[in-house]
């Protein structure tokens, strides 16, 4: 099971998630580092997890603002091996391409995450991940839900034939909650995508949760709070620049 550390970025600083209620997020306080500067937090997380893959949720963009391009550019420039999985509220394939191009050569290390809460239509889903989709090989689809509600204007959850080879199961009300992972939803997705590289998100507390998630079908887990609180030990082994299924 690979850990993929997470940064929630709001107004240029790293904030701590609280049950997916973004209005309640506050600047990060961590056992791993001092302060909430994105580069400081990113370096601490990457070192702790022994990885070069980082997931970043751009909360400014996700709540209707502009992507925090300057911060993204600074992270990519300072961390030349970084593979940045980015959810910036992309509503279409073109949105992701525009941001990636704006970042220049470093943009090649940006892996766009298309959230079902953000994709605007079935046509947008198809343009990303259909047979001729622009991001079929490189992008990631995040299947987002909050409680019993599927956040899904584009019909992503019911279109496994359009799912790419990398998926995230995002249970928003469990993000930062310490409530444990949503294993039932993870199993449901795994049954419909047996060959996909599947990452879960939300609720992870400890190593026992990691083992349960692996048994339910997860290849990786997106995690922040359990790292900052010291509930997950540093990973061993060598760093890798590849996320699940890359390289």
C-alpha cells in the first residue's frame, strides 16, 4: 500500500481538512514541520512517506476562484522530481490542458485529477476519458461523494466504461475526520474496475486502516491528518518518483 501525501491549499497556505467542510479549514499545524508554507509542508510529507508523488487540492480553484498557479510553479521548480497530482476543479479537458501549458516545461509533471464534483457534463467526461479522450492515458478520475450523495453532474459513477486506469474514491465527509475509511464504497468501485489502480481518500487513522483498505481493494491511500498527527510511521525503503502504476 502506497501512501500519497496530501496538501489542501487555500489562499497560498496549507490548511487542515475538517470533515470536507472547506469553510472550516484552518492553517496547518503539524508534528512534521513548523508553519503552513506549501514548500515546507510538501518537503516534510514527501520525506515522511518516502515518495515523490504529492496530491494537491487547490481549494481556491475548487470553490470557483483561479488556480494558484504561482504556488504550483514554485513547488514544481523547487522539487524537480515531484509528480503533482492536482485537483483544481477542472470542469473540462481543456481546463487542465490550459493550466498545464501555462506552467511550461514543469507542467509535464502535473497529473490532472478530474473530480466528479467538478466535471460539468457527460460530454466533458467523454472528452477526458472516452475512447478518444485527451487524458485517458495521463489523467486520474476522482469519484466524489459526501455521505449518501454522489457528487456527479457528469454521471461518472454510473459510467465504468469511461473510467481511466487510475481512480480515486473520495469520501468527502470523512476527509480530516478520523472516522475510518469507507470500505464498502471502495469494494463497490473495485468490483467494477478490477484492473484499475485504485486510491482511496478520507478517514484514514492508522496502519490497521491501511491493512483493511488494502484488503478491500485499494492500491494507495491519500492521507494528510494521520501523517501530521504522527499516527503513521515514516515509510521505509527508497523514494520513487512514480505513483501507483507509473514508471
